[in-house]
C-alpha cells in the first residue's frame, strides 16, 4: 500500500510540475525567416582577416577635406563592430520591432525591421536585402541614441556580392552633439 501511495503521489507531483511549466515555443518558429546577421559578420571578419584585401577608405568630417587611405592593414573586428549592434533577432529585442518581409520579382527577399513608436531601442530601422540564395546583398540601418549629455545618429550601409555574400563596401554617415560642444558630422566610405 505504501508503494502504491508513493507511486500515486509521485505521479501527481510530476503531472502538477509539468502543468505549471511554461511551454517553450519551437525554435523553428522563432527563427522562421530570420537572418543571422552576426553569423554573417563573423564569417566575413574571419575571411577578411585571412585574405587581407586592399581597402580604399575615405573619411570626411565637418569642414575638413576628404582624407583617403588605401591599406590592407585593417582590424576587421573593430571595423565591423558597429554592424554587429544591428542584430535584432535576439529575443529581448524582438518585442520592440515590427518585421515585414516581402519577395521581389527576381526572387530576392526584403526584410524590414521598424522600431515601435514607444520602444526605447537604439536601432530605428534595419533593412536587409537577401539574394534568392539567401546571401546578403544590402543592409541599411539608422541608429540613434540620446540622453541629457549627448545625441548621436548614424546611417549605416553595407553592400555585398549577391553571388556569394562577400562584403564589397560599407559606409557610415553620422552626427554627434555633446551638450557643451559643437556638432560633429562625418562620412566614412570603404570599398574593397
């Protein structure tokens, strides 16, 4: 009898515990159609560090003339870090954005992330264009951050070869304003 009672209590305890657990949505549903931007960037960083291609980089700040440099010595982890902040597939960020997917006549996919009006997230919008074979072709984003001490806005763009997804160019157009300082505007363009 004790054995039977223990079995019944254990069964009830397991049933109660299973009933109270919050169901986990299937991973396939959460990742359906998601593009792994950080995975892409890590792959490109590794490739570029190995190949060390020549980069033609132009920088323009406020009233100064354009400075252009051609070099193969680039710290790709640091250079592409600003794009890594654009990964909106993290579960903690998904509630702040609406996502719209559309397919173009050539089979390419457009993925648009737009920040909800009351959300407190730095990425205002992110647009990705993927080739029919799901290689990144183009990325555009606007990032904005402000508090009592400063304001910053950056428009980021990245272009890749649609055949293989390899990075071909990227750029940043930005504005920075400190509360007690001048406004700094800058443009950075890099071509591989």
